[in-house]
């Protein structure tokens, strides 16, 4: 008998960041996320999470709470195991708003993997790999950023990601201070978050060559593919698309235009795992390696993302440090961190959950009725 979705619980989860961080898009000091719990007629449930990065994805917790009720009504009573079919309905019904679509996608994959009795990486056909995440250093003075970077190196992170994107003098001073403080061994990735124009980007990237930079994320405005192509053609440092890449259509366009070396996939941008798989397929076709990044999610969304990285060797890099920034992480189970080393669980699904008593303390709504869509 085909199972059916019987109930969907929607929660608002808000947690301050223990380590607020600055970027050229503004200060991030709070995680205002949405949790989705999808119940099936077989007595199983799957849990998903989305963190709206408003300046990137254009949505907010309040918007996602409303949208989740529409999406919950849309798929109520239908087969939760047909993930591609359910996500096609969701993606057709609601354009943009990728964060909330992602929360549904993660919950559906969690449910499917639990039904199969497999950890998510195995459901996706992959092997269990030990992953290494970088740790992000937010925008601040060169001295403060250098001390922060040193702390992370001492904690065992093999790579750090440095937020830049202001101006030539300050950005070069930041990297010089960090490299002089942490030494030569640790990898440094940089992220301008669209903060430069194409001329400034090339000046800065050329000046950073002596400091051995692994790659640079989103140097110019996300919409400016022409400028990105110019930067890519003239940069001595590899370029990674982040805010310019949401879905597989973007991936095809960016790969066709030859504007970058790497893709940064985030589930909150792609609308979940189903589209992340399509982005990675386009990337692999074009010879482009991927990273999976994060917004400000808890260990739950980080676990789903880590399983995805583990399953696909073309996803070479992990930027899954979000959960480490939270003042508290109420998740039970999920991946464990040891410095930058991430270890996956073999529990069916993504392996992460919330205590039901904890969830009762959150603002929530439950959907049980099928809608007229
Ligand atoms: Mg980025």
C-alpha cells in the first residue's frame, strides 16, 4: 500500500549566534530558522530545516512560516516517498523561496532513508567518507581576524574561510595579518560576498598571490556574469560561484559561460538535495568541482549536507561550520565535529532530530487537511 503524508508540523526556531560574524552583506548574529516534520501513514517521520539568508535568498522566517503552510497543504495525503514528484509539485507551486523548499526536501529525504533503513549517504548511493570543514572568520580588523584564525587553527581546523569584500588596503591587510599569524600550513579560502567591482577584484586577487589562497568566492555582484567572466579570465586565484548559483539552470549558464572554477552549493539556495544533485551533475559534466556551504543552520541541516558531500566525490570541499556558531544546538544525534573533522552517523536518515519536549516550547502550527490545489 502506498503511504501517505498524514501531518506536517512547522516550527519557528530562533537561536542567537555565540560568534556573530560580519560579511560585506551585513552582520549575522541570529539564526531564525524553520523546522519541518513530515509524518507518514506508516508511523515514520522525517525532519528538515531551513535558515533563510535574507540578503541572499530573499525570504525570512515569517515568510517561510506562511509559505510552509501552503506547501504542507499542497502535498498533504500524497506519497512522501516519491521525493522527486513531491518536490516537482513544490518547485512548480512556489518559485524563489528556496529555503523553505529545502526544509521540505530534507524532511522527505530523511523519511525516505528511514523507510529504506539506510543512512542518507547510502540511500544516495554513496560511501561514508570522513569530511573536513573549514571555519569562517568574519569581517573585522586585521588584528582581530588574525587572532580568530589562530584560535581555529589551534582547535584543529585545517582550512579557514576569510570574509573580505571591503577595499584594497583593508582586505590585503587582513590576509597578510592572518597568514603571518597562522603560518603557511593552513589552507585559506576567501569570500568577498559580492563586495568588489571587477577592477578592484583583480587588483586585490593579484596582491593576495603571495599568501597562497585556495579560492575566492563571489568576488562581484551576483547578477553581473559579465564582470565575473572578466575576473575569472584575469584572476591568478581560482573563482567559486556562490550567490550567483542557486539551481541547476544557473549551473548550466555559469558552466556554459565559463565564468568560474568551482560551485558553492547550499541546500538553502538550491531548494534542497534533489536540485543539489542536478547542480552537481551539471558541474561534473563541465569538469567543475563543488563545495557544499551553509547558512546559519543547526546540526540537523548540517547533517543532511554532510551526507550529501560524503556520497559524491565531485563535491570536494565542505563549508559546514554553521552549527559551530550557534549559542546552543538543540539537535539530538547528527554529525560530530572534532576540530574540522566531521564524522557521519549510520543511523537511518540524516541521523539528526529534535527532542519532542523541546519542540513543544517553540511557536508552531500543524497541517492535517488536504487543500484544493
Ligand atoms: Mg559565500
